[in-house]
């Protein structure tokens, strides 16, 4: 599941050597699990504050956890902002990246002084200014990365979405000079088998063709990657592309 199946199996096979004093295989004699009686109605009752039974364990108290399963350390907002000093970080894409942007803003804003932080919206770009660090966290609305008839950040619930797979400069002009670029585009591609593509020499969005989505997606990624190769200096800018989350393919 985590792409490390072979190593996981190897770890499990030598657990009895790693933890010789752990009684983890003897499950006989354990008390039966207590289930609610048949007459218990879980839909009725009252909330009771429980400050004793949870959490069932803390990671530092359980030395049987492997690094593969251990949770990440607590986010250090000050350390993050120190690394962001004088820099720009931008999320580009659809509402999934917008959620990531606002989550990050909420995680760092509490360490900033009042009056030294603000959000400014300029068209498709939403910018959070952290003045103490001369840094910005930004989100740029471009659900298909390339130009489309759904590029309005506020009015984009359009029945027939149309894209221009080879046109990206209208968006990309705002990505130049950013230190960290985080892209995503996929959830808007999952409606039907085909997608409407505007003809290259057309004068309006009404002039379009139906193209298989997988073909159009490939054209978009080529346009996007070509722009990166021509306009982004890898020595200065780090680029990330978020693919589909495993939870979305169940």
C-alpha cells in the first residue's frame, strides 16, 4: 500500500528477533470484547466528557511502531516561516489546492503579529502576506492549468467546460519568480469520457471539438511541462505536482 511492501514483509518476519521480550503473539486468554447490549440505543443519550481513556497510546510510549507507520512530527510554524523568509510559495490548480493553501495559512497565521498579516485577492490570485518575514503564501485558480472557460475564480460552475490545451501563458505569467510552485489538476477531468477542446483558430468558445479526456490531459501536461522547461530555473524554483490521492480511486 505504501510502495514498500517487500521491506514491510521483511520487517514483520524478523519482529520476534527485534522484540524478543514482547508477548505479541499470544492472544489466548484475552477477555472477550464488550459489546453494547441489544437493548442499547446508540441514537439516544447524552455526551459525557472523557478525559481518561483517550488517547489509547502515545507514539513515544510505543517502541513497536516502525518509522513507516509513525505520524509526522508536529508542524513548527516558526521554523517554516524562517525558511520562507523573503520567499514566495504558490499553490496552482483547483479547489483541492485552494484547501491546501488556506490550511497552510491557518497553520502559520497565529505566530504573526496583528497588523502584520493580510490576504489580498487579485483576480485569480489570492495572496497571504506575512510582513514580518517578507514572505507570501499564494493560491492561483487554474483548474485545468491551461486556459479554459472556467477560469473565473468565483463563477466557474459551468455546464459545458471547454479548455485550450496549448494556451497557458494567460495563467503562467503570474507564476514567474515564485520560489515554490505546487500544481494540481485532476478532479475536473473526471466527469465524462470526453472533454470539449476549443479549436486553435476559433473566435469564440462555441467553436470546439470533443476529445478523449486522456488525450487532452496529455496535451495539457505537455504544454505545462514545456512552459516549465523554458521559464523556470530549477536552481531557484522548486516545482511539485500533486497527483490523485489514493482515497479518490476507491
